[in-house]
C-alpha cells in the first residue's frame, strides 16, 4: 500500500488558519474517545513535532507545534513532507513497530534540508493508528560533513580531485557496470623533481597548476582529471570507441605538453609517461584499477611509449615480488649454494680456475633459476647480502681445497660482482675481510664485472677496481660485446681479461659473422694486452677453432656443467694431476 500524496487530501480537508495550532480530523472520523491535542505540551518540544493518524487509509495531521509550523511544514510545506516520507509513515502505522528512525531529505540538491525523523507510536490511542513524529534538523551537520568530504577529496593546489576523491569516482563508475565503457589513465611527469630542485617548490607548484590546466583543456566533458600524487595525474575516461579511444586521448594529453611552459625567465619543457588500465581487464575494486594504471605507467617510463596494462605482465611482477620475499628468507636460512664450472687453459688442457655460480633450491624442491632471482635481487637491494655471501662461500671452498691438497690447490676462483652491488657496497673492504678470514691472497681471485658496471659511475668503478688490483685480484669484463661499453673504458680501466659471451661462441662454426666478431674481439684484446675467455664451448670443434684463433681460456658444457664443491675438487685433482 502506498502512503504518499493520496493522504494529502485528508490534510487539506481540514485547513489551518494562520493562528491555528493544530489540524484536526472531523470528530466523527476519530475512533475511540475524543482526542484534544495538548498543544502546550507539544510546544515544549524544541524540534518540529506533529501527531499523525491513519484514518480510512489517509494520513491526517492531528496536531503540531510551533517549531513544526516555523519549519514550513504547513500551508503548502506538507506536500513535500508527505511526498518524501508519507510511505514510511504509513508503513510504520500499519506495522507492529513501536518506534523507528527515518532519514529525510527535502528540497533540491542546491538547497536541501536534512532531518532525522523519529516515529513513536502513541500508546494512549490504541483504537487509532497514531504516532508522534519528531524531526531533528541535521542540515548544518550534513552540510559541514559534505564540505569536509569535498575538502578531503580535493587537491588544494589544483582544485582537482585527489587520490581519495578519484577512487570514489572510479568506485561509482564500477558500480554502474559496463566495464568496457571506461578506463583509467595514469600520467607521470618526467624529471619534474629537477624543477623543484633547481627553481624551488613555488615554481614547481606553478608548473603543476599550468600542467593541470593544459591537460584539462584537451579532455572531453565526460572525462575527469585528478591529481593523485606529487607529479602524478589520472584521468577517468569514458570510452566511446573501445581501447583505441584511450590511446587517442593519451596522444592528445602528450601533445598538450609539447609547448614549453614559461616560468620566470625559464622555458620549461615537460614530458610525461602514460599508462592505461581498461575497466574490462579489472574485476575488483577501484584501487586495483588505479594500481594497474600505475603499473602500466612504470612500464611506459622504461619503453618510452604509452602502455596498456595487461594482466599477464602484472602476474610476472607479482611472481617477482614473491621471489623477493622468498629470497630474503633463503638468505637468512642459508638455502642457497654455490656450483662451480671449470675454466680451462686452452694451451695445455689444464683447469685454470672455477667460476662460482649461485644456485637456489627451495625447501619444497623447486629450482629457481639465477635468470629469475638475480634481477629481483638487484632491484630489491638483496644483491648486496647475496654478493657478500657468494664471495665468502667461494673463498671458503677455495680454502678447503687448499687444505685438502696440503697447500695451493692449483686453481683460482672467479666470482661475479653485480653493478648494483658495486655502487651500494664497500667492495674493497668486503674483499679484504674475506681474504683475511679465509687466509687467502687476492691473486687467487678473478672478479668478473659486466659492462653496465663500468657505465653507471666510471670514476667510482675505477677507484674500486684499483683497490682490488692493489690486493692483486684479476679483473675480467664479463659478457663482452653484448652491452654498450665505450672502447675507451678498455684503455682507461685496469681490465685483465675479456670474456666473450656465449651468444657469439655458440654456433659460430655455422655463422661467418660470429667468427668475424670473435676474431675482432681476440685481436682487440691482444692489442690491449688482455687475455680472453670464451664462454659456451660445447664441442671439440669449437675448442679447436678458438685455439687456432688465439683464445687463451675456455668454459662450457664441453668440459663440465656447474657442479658442487666436492665434485669440482675431484675434477681438479684428476685433470691437473
């Protein structure tokens, strides 16, 4: 049963004069004993209050107080009241409830008033469905709350929605359904920190305001721009033409920043990276969609182009995060071990040294490849404790072989050093400590560095290498030819060996270009007074060809796969006897 405007007629059949204090039904329509409203008692209540009866399926206002009339609920105001709450009053009066509370909003969105309405049954009028209705005005509180919420959801600098407000907007769009119709774009300004560092935070703020204006100027009316971080913006995009629509908008946003910004006497060029997360690729909450867009923008920074989030790429990152957590535990619980691959002297067929290689087998028997965990260790900083552990374990194995052979075992140890560890660790002090603890000399070690180690910070790298050379260690450049090293580094840095990457050695007999590259590397090394080691030797023919070309050392599965310390020592004794 609906209780709305149909009850207004009952109210209007009993008009109220301006000085009236109550609206009454005809005495004949009131069942039970006659009811005289104690208006003086109602007027003691400071909040708008009225007594409402349900008579012949109509709502009748029997009495009201001065606050009720002052609030405008009579002489026309009753229509809005009944439209808004009439059904709920009728439902209450026809139920067994004795008391209930109902939120009430009257008016349009610009000038709404908010009330907390309490309906309480009149116990002394059992023959008539009657209740006392009290309205507590909460308009001020609601407006204050709305203002605070608006302030909390707005970026104070640009006036755009902030991260919290943007999340609410995305939540609303997700609740609307049709995930294929929207996307989130994450925008990150490149090198913005340089502006703050060089020109101050005020100039940085001015630049952000200008950037926000330009970005907003190229968006459509249905799209929403937000500032989600210091130099990060986001767009809630309505898709009209599918994913291609998002790419087009991203292009417009980047084009908007092509023209330099004028700050004081400086002309500032701003580039941005953009990542896109499509609503159809996300089944969870707004935070997931925003996070996916931010993941895509990180890829954009690396690739230099707009990137769309793909779930399988996020799975890879999640797997890497899992590896990081497990690797940390593996280092603490010493789950890793070293394997040793022999490096042969091609001139006499004897073992010259062993390369120490980290291996990881989890407690449940899973083997995790160094190709997977070494990059994670470098990114997370775990490469420092991992590198220290590898150097210590290699020295421990070499010292054990010396004791087993009753002196110098006749072999050296090659240990890889990450470029990241080279920048973050005190390599010279660490190496000196290892030598001291295991009673070894530096000439027993070859430190293998990749080309990236020489590029990041050449001056610091040079100082570290000179310190290692002072302890008589040999320095080798690993994977030579696969990076971007400047040939001037070979002349400037104290490098003793070049290791030719397996990608040039493997299959070189069937590829003239590979033979030419290997010959060129060997000639370069000879001209600079360096020796060479060829990786990836898998056949005797390869070995013979490299010997003929003048390569000094060889390493690969033709000789042995990486083996444990005991097997390596047994091979050393058998081969060099």
